[in-house]
């Protein structure tokens, strides 16, 4: 049989499996011997020792907490900014949730291996949760991708570790327990990468984040918590939201009911613009979704406040009803530039050119999740980019700051394992597994970083609270 030609996008015949398509050993400067991804990962330790990830140095020119918050408020709806500030001031963990850009600024001066992955960009411990697949079954995974970008895999891992320490302190856990949660999250990430590296490529790629995965992370003490969250997720549907948040009209249609500031009706021209943008959304979907959505009609559009860091962005809910009056609700949410984008270049990663930010979010989400929302897409409304997804698609999350002190460690192991699975879609797990290795050197280093940075988060939060108290920045609490 004649030797088959090289097909771009696949490995070359004879290359070590996992080599970058189209790249030769000479291109890699390996002296002509094909280097396995595992060996390449081990070699990265010569560039950045695993213990070096403990390093944290806050530069003199770093923006203060108030300055960082004010910068991140630019372009948001001004009447909602005080609500955002008030939510961020509620606790150090809430502050962390709203300052992914500030942490990226600090991470840009820390050691990185140079290996890149598709990042969540905001992989704190509250951005993992349950949601429904196309058949209504629940899966557990990362669930927020507003800041997704290609960058250093270490950044997601460090943000997760820091968030566990901050959340653990809020639960009342002892300091050693908070450090253990961060350390064990990194350990679960490391062991999961090594496990995925040993699996056949297709099996590792499609590893589903389900109960088996939770068991792998040795998070059995969370079983009761996850059962309660799953019960909540099954009830948390767009149809139920529509039933509670709309009223019927005599002509058989339904309309959203004002519940300001969280849910409010909008002018007809604004609603028409959002509805008109759904044409572009349909073009972003796979063609096999179109017959389904063709059986629904658009009945109403309203503004819906969302999140902590996202407060102030333009975010709408769109009511769709089928021929029986059954509802599906879409969320049309403004997509802004990733807060990490100005900083990944400092870490040696290419900064992508201008792109549709909604498309960036959607493609990043699809790349990291094993199962994504079947109606996930993007569009443009009045010149602004938006992401579109199902609203309340059987979604529910664990609040790490509300766990029992003894559960934060289990939660750390579970989320660390889930993060590794998400990263393994865009970076060969053999490469990262080779770098991480068998011992706990990386675990201990990142745990040390997490404790030190958690102290920084608490100091920043205190600065914001003081500024609110002094009247230097406005805040509305309890919303």
C-alpha cells in the first residue's frame, strides 16, 4: 500500500502521537528526535520550577482596589453601577468574583511555563455548577465564560485555589483547612491530568463530568450538598421562570411583569432591536437547531439584572412560546472584551485581533465543556456584541462560601478535577501532566500563593468598603 499523504490538521505518520500537526522535530529544536508531550512537559520544569509558582510580588504601580473597580465599571449602565459595587462589597469572596482583571494584572508578573490552554478566565469556585444537557440530564462543569481567552493554564488554577482560601475563611474554616483546600484542588487537577493522559484520546476527550467524575475526585462528603443542588437545578427551568415572571393577556400572549431593578420592562424600540437581533443569533447556530426554534414565536423581551461582576451589562430575557404555550426563555447578554486580554501579552501569549466578543465567549465555552447548551449562540444588537443561551437551563451552583467548614476541601478536589478536564480539551494532558509530575511540589507552591493572594484580596476588599463608607464611590446594598 502506498504511503498516504500528510493531511493538514492531523499528526504526520511516524510522528510521536500528540505532536503538533505539521510541526517537525527540527521545528521544535529537539535535534531531530521526536519528543513526547510528557517529556516536553517535564522539560518545562527547567524553564519554571514547580516551586516557583509560590511567588507573588505586588508591584508598586498596581492599581488600587477602588481604581480597578471604577475602570471595570466603564461602559456599563450607570444606574446599575452602584448595585454592582454594593454586591462586590458584600464580602471578600464577592469582591474576588468581580475583579478577574485585577487578579490577571497581578498574575502577569508571576512565573508561567509558556504552555497555553483555553482559559475560563474566571475559574473561581462559584463558577462551577449543574446544568441540563439536550436530554435534560444534569452534568456538572464550569459554567461562566465571559472572560475566556487562550493563555497560561496556571492562571485558571491559581484563581481557583485563591477562591477556595477566600471562601473557606468565610465559612469559618481553620486556616490550615483553607490552605488544604487550595492544595488539594491543585492535587486533584494534577492527578486528573495524569489520568486523562493515560486514556485513549477519544475517551479522554469525551470524559463526562458526572457522578463518576465526582467520585474520582474523592468528594464523597459533598454528596448531600450535590443532591440538594441537583434538586434545585431540576426545578430551575426557563418554563418555571416564565410562569412566575409573566402574566397572560386576553389575546393569548404573555408579558413580563415589572420587578425592578432585577426585572423590568423596556421601551418598545429597545425590545424590537433585541428581537431583531435574533436573526443573527439563528445564523450562529448549527442548522439542525433551526427547525426546533422555528416552532416557537417571540412574545416579549425584558431587561434582567444578572450576576455580580456582570451587573451593569445589557442583559435581556426573551420569552418564546410554542403552539401549546410552553415556554423557553433565552438570555441575550452583552459580551465585552475579556478582562484578561490586556495581560496575556505580558505573559508571552499572542493577543488575538478584533473579533466578535459574543462569538469568543461561545467558542471558548464549547471548547472547554464536554456538553454545552444546545441553543448557545451569539448576535449583534445595535452594534453591540451579545452571547445568547437558554435562561435557567436546569442550572444551580454550590455556594462555596456557604459550605460547612469541613466540606471546602472536598469541594476543592472536585473543582480541581473539573478544571483539568476542561483544560484537557485545548492542551494535551500529557504535556501538563508531565510538568505537574507525581509529587506534590506544585500543590504546595500554588497553595502558598493562594494564601498570600487571599490576604491581598481581603485588603483590597477592605479598601473598597472604606471608600464606600467615605463616600468616594457609590454603592447600593441589599439588591
